[in-house]
C-alpha cells in the first residue's frame, strides 16, 4: 500500500538521502531543501531526538521542484509528502491566494490601473503584501492594461485557421506571459507568423506548476484537466503545441506523461503479448531487450514497480502522451524551422553584449541551448551564456514572493547575480519570466526574453 502519512513519506526521503549523502555537498549552494535535510539528520544523530512533524512539514516547503538534483524519484516523493501534508492540514490563506496565478491575473488584470496604484503606494502596497504573506521588500510586477488573451482574441487567434495550413502551432502561453509580460507572447506570435506558421491560441489555464509546488493537488489536476482537453483537440486537428515558458514546457512534456507509458490504456495499444511491458526506447532510463523502437520487459518482474503513478495519473494516459509528444519549447521549434530553411535571415543588426541565462526547467527538457544557437546567428551581437548546471536565480516560482522565503531566495541567487555583475552586459536574456522577476529585483540591467530580441532582428521592428 502506498504510504499515505506525510511524515513517513518525507522520513523515507531523509533516510535515503542521508544514506547516499551525495547532495550534502552537490546541492549545498543551489537548493534550500538539502542543507536543511542534512541539518535535521545531523541534529537527530547528535541528540537522538527525531525531527518534529512541524520541522518535517517545513522541510517539504523548501523544495521548489527546480529539478536540479540528480534523482527524479526523490523530488517526486518530496512533492508527494507536501501534497499529503496539505491534504491533511490544509493550506495557509495567503498561499491559497497567490498560488492561483490564473485568478490573480484575472482579478488584477480586470482593474490594472487600480491594482498597480494600490501596489505602488507604500502604505497600501505593504498592507496588500502583508495580507497575502508577501515579503515587504519584494518588488511587485506591473499588471498590463491589456492581457495577451484579449489581444489574441482581437487578432482572431482564438479560432483555428485553415485545416490545410502546412505548419500549425497551438500556442500555450503561460500565466506570467498572459498577464504580466504580454509583449513576450506577442513577439512569439509575430516571429512564428513571419516563418509562415499558423498560430492558434486555444483557451488555457495555468500550467499547474504553482499549485503542484504548494501541494494543492486538486487545483493542479483541475487546471491540467482543462488544458489537456483543449490541447488534445488541437493535436487531433494537426497542431504542434509550442510553449514560450520553459516551466509550462517542462510540465507538458515531462511531468504530464510521467508513468503514462506503463498504463494499461497505453500497453493495450502496443503490446501483443500480455506478459510483456513495452515502453518506447529513449522515453525512460530503462535498460532491457530492444525491439522495433521499444524496450521490452517482463511484466511479472517489472509490472509491480513500473506503474502509472505519476502526478497526473488521474487523467487519461493516452491524452497525456499525445500532448507531451507534440509539445515543443519555442526555441526548440524555431531551431527546427532554421534547419528546414523556414526561418529566413535576420533583417536588422544591433551590436552590444548580452548574457543568456538558461532556466532550470529548460535545462531539464534536454533540448540543448536552442536560443544560444539562434542568438549567435545575429551579426554584431556578442552573446555569453551563463552555464554551469547548478546555477539558480533563486526565485523558485512564487516562493520568492513569500515573507518567509524572500531572504533565502535572494541568497540563493547571489552567486548568479555576482557573475552577471562581473560580466556587466548591456542586457540579460532569459526565457523564464520568473527568473526575469528575480533579475528585476536584484540587478539594474534590462531583461528580455530571447524571442523579443529575435523578433526585432527578424522583423526589423
Ligand atoms: S537526491 Fe539522489 S543523489 Fe541526492 S542525496 Fe538523495 S538519493 Fe543521493
Ligand atoms: S528539486 Fe530543486 S529545490 Fe527540490 S530538492 Fe531538488 S534541487 Fe532542491
């Protein structure tokens, strides 16, 4: 039976990681979870006193699912423990409000002038922050006068185009792009259309990452159920799904389909022999007999471990696989268009020095650095990439906003900020809009999504 007691679930993680010990040093500087895990473990060894339920709950709060640590099963277990804590003990009011980025965007987006004034004013701004558990020093982004969805409707992007279009993209925008930085998805639309791609913006909700991170499974599954239906319909109509936000891409490509290949629903479509499990080769880190693009395993041995128990296993496995397999990161998609000759030459040159920061959920997609390839094609532009696998901006989704995490969030990003200060570029470029918020918090340099730079270079606007 699956462990349903949160304390036991997180204890199992503590036992496994203290036994292994790799992340004691590996994740020391870029994660809030592991340093605390080892502190608790060492304290237990010294005093013989086990960590309290409160300490265990606080420990799970420190993981932001950045996916930088080596074991996917460990971070899945941390989120599972946190979800179980929330299911049993509930969610704080402030967190319940700010985790629903979709609703905040809709409410504040309906009266942007009023909310922007309210948040900018020192006295009213600190009252709002206090009410929602936001740290007083955290800069709040400005709500746009017209969000992207309204613009997309005005430009008729909410309806599907001609069924015979050669290249068709269903654009999954993400909340931050829709409500705070609409210039980013607009640049993506212009760029794709410039390459002859038909762009359709289906109805969509939050990708679910903030709700998943806060342990609110019900909200996360509700968002994903809605998105899955819209996106499956788009895939059935021949659309590729493209995400300009690396976290949305990570959700749709990676997390959504976790476990789906092991489901009976999928197995019935691929296996002839009931005693076997067949998983597409390269889709999982599985080793075994290979046959026509599949790894073939004995069900009697592997069937007990390899089950459809991913976070989204309540949703239809075949739909999850279809959507995941048709989703591309925007940079990855543009690189594809470059290879097929559908992305023509840039028409504008601009000099200067930019530094590109690859966000963690982009790195996790294993697609290389498409934006670096595209940006280095721009004549006269000097590009530098901040790499090093374990570099984090510290924003951690909505965690950086929280009163209790703001200072740790700034500390976590310190190394990266120091490196950028050293380079002192004309502009920082990153495809994660949460990282952009953190750069805006910590540094004076202007920040762009790479698609904004590319749009200017390719359209001359
Ligand atoms: S996450 Fe994996 S590598 Fe890191 S300490 Fe835990 S078991 Fe070891
Ligand atoms: S996913 Fe990120 S925050 Fe969570 S334990 Fe791993 S490295 Fe730390």
